[in-house]
């Protein structure tokens, strides 16, 4: 189950990155979807996955600062 949540979190961040790289603005709804995916993944993540999720959160924070 955790792998599915991890995959959703990664996909959400990839979408945000692709939007940013494509010059598109990221909506609050897009950011919230990514936050929710990351938080859902934490519930059943291994310690290694939690480290990856922390990196995704940092990446999301950088996206928030850019806009």
C-alpha cells in the first residue's frame, strides 16, 4: 500500500515540476493535492520512504517560494 501512496506523491510532484518548467502557474489546488499525497504516503512509509517524502516536501516548499 505504501508504494502506491509513494507513487502518487512522486507523480504529484512531477506534475508540479513539469508545470513550472513549462512556464505554467501552479494553482493552490495543485499544491494542496501534492501536499495531501505526501501526507497520505507518510502514514505507512518506511524510514527510507519517509526520507524521500521529506525531500518531496522540501521541493514543494521551493515551488511555494517561487510563486
